[in-house]
């Protein structure tokens, strides 16, 4: 086997609608260390991850994409693999809460490595939602505030307002009443 040959077989399997054949090809290529490996192995791992994700095997997809990122962090597929890995972990954690820590690490890792990427606003929003879901509106607010444009900006603004409303509580002190007025003004 060669890295290029395995990659071609993987592409052929996808083209023929046999995505289930790609992960075994990726596994077979783990021990192949030829000159084409840096170019073709990340592509095969990405195909395998995408096929697993499309088959509803989110946790397996995240593992496959994580292998790509671990072995080839600077490959051209790395940013896309990092994004799809965190999306796979988001899906997988709904049935396995132990993956929440990995999901958070994937979010923060993506933002550290690709802060200006096309998906950065969405990833910041997802991280803010994770913080808000834990009741940590201080950390959520910082992430929401960083989403200033794009399709997630309105959602981020709403999330920030929901945090403000939640913080109001029953505080009837002058400062609490002032926060209520400010929040009401922000709501329009």
C-alpha cells in the first residue's frame, strides 16, 4: 500500500457511495510511511471523519478528525478538520456528557489556532453558550461581546441580554434598579 493509493481508494469509495469503506482504509494507512504521507494521509483521514460524521457516528468522527489534527496540525485540511471535530463533539456530547470537556477544549483550541477563520464567530458563540449553560455569564459575556459581525452576531447579542436579565434577580437596591433600567433600554 502507498499513501496515495489508499487516498485514491478512499475517494473512489466515497464516489461510489461506499463511505463505510473509508475508515478501514485510513486504519490500513496508519503504518504506511512513504514520501506521499504528509500530503495524502490528512486527506484520507478527513474523508474518513466526514464519512463517519455523515453516518451519524459523531464520536468516531471526532476521534478520526482528532487523529488528523494530532498527526498533521499544519496540513491544509487542519482548520476544516478542527471545525468539523468540534461540531462532531457537540453532537456526540448529547448522548455522552463525558465529551463536554473535549468539546470545550476543541472550541478553545480552535479559537487559539484560528482566531480569524470564517467559523470563529460561530465558535465563539458556541463557547459562550456552553459557559451560559453552566451559569457562568461573566465568561459567556466576554465571548458574546467578541461576536461583532456575521450570522451569529444577533444570537450573541440575545445571549448577552439573557445573561443581563438573569443577573437582575430580585435586587431592589438603587444599583439593581439602575441595571434594570439599562437592561430594559437595551431590550428596546
